[in-house]
């Protein structure tokens, strides 16, 4: 078996293990509970979960998605988050290899996964994810300035801080304008801080592109939700995250297309 495949399998497995921890964050952070204590337990009967019932992907399937002690259902989301994290880790490894930027991007995407599931369920984005992500992005930019296409730690931090200002500032300004027009809150503070996190990792250019891409992804979902629930408010964070990932992988192509007048020639 070739080395790249072995490394890929290892990174996938590490992703599923980290995904198990992300599940703890998704459940506890919105409730402002410790993510360290107590140890993993059934939310229904409070029975501690033994190690053999906490093996990512496998244990949930073997238990039929139920607690061994009380037979209460365990949400499918736990298995899904583990699988999603494992696949995401593997795909990032396949794209970046073992380059220095791989680690900060994996940290970033872990924050994205937690923010997505929490925002969909609770309509909030925990500060531990957004503000913590901003700080992590700036620190990583100091240690690994290649995140911003430079070898200078000074420039790396500068680009990161500029990204925080542009990312958070643009969506904050949009919220101020929206509040004035619609006479109600249109953009939560969590989205502003999340965009600050995006800018810290990706820089001002991709943060700005994320700002413009996100509405295209959120519009269709918003229309469906308006029809289904009569509620025009949606969890916007997940669509900012989709926009950020599109910017990360295809941002240069999109920007070059726009600069070259691609829209004009359509």
C-alpha cells in the first residue's frame, strides 16, 4: 500500500476522532457547559459512555444508534459529524499534502463544522469558535505566514489583521444598513465575528469574496424556509462558511474571471 494512501487513511481516522470531540462542542458550547468535564455520557440517562461504545463511526452503528444502558436513541448527527470531519480532513490532505498550511486549515474547518451545526440548531455562533478562531488565525499567520502567500511573519500577521477588519467590517456594515432599511435586526453579532475569523485565516481578499458569495448560497435556502415556516430569518453562518470554502479553493479563478470581464462576455 503506497505511503500517501496510508497517510490519508491515518488522517481520515484522526478526523473521525476529532469529529467525536466536535460533537461534544456542538452539544455543550451553546449551553455554556464545560467541554472537558464531565466525560462523555448519555444525555438521556446520564450513564458514562465506555471507551468501546465511543469508537468513532463504529460504535454508533453497532449499537443501532441507541444508548447501551437505556436504549434511548442517539442522534444520527453524532455519526454524521464524525464522518464529515474525517472526509474533510482527508480532502484537505489530498489538496495540500503535508504542507505547513494544512494544520491551520484543519483547525479552521473544525471551527466551521461546530459553527454550522450550532447555528442551524440554536441560531447562534459560540464566541469560543468565532473569537477563538480569530485569535488562532492571527497566531497561525505569525507562525505560518504562508497562509497569506508570504514568508514574512510580520506581513502574515498584518494580512491576517486586515482580513479580520475587512471580513467583520463588511458584514457589520451590511447589518447596519439592513437594520435601518427593515427596522429590525438583520445580521447577528455571531456572523460578524465569524467573518472576522474567516478573514484571519484567509485574508482580506477571500473574506471580501466570501461576503459576496454567501448570499447566493443562502438565497435558495431562505426562500424554501420562508415558504415552509413563514419566517424570513435564517441561520446565515453556514452560508458564510460555504462561501469561505469556495473562496479558499476556487477564489483565484473566480477573481481572475471577474477581473478579465468574464461576466461581460457571458
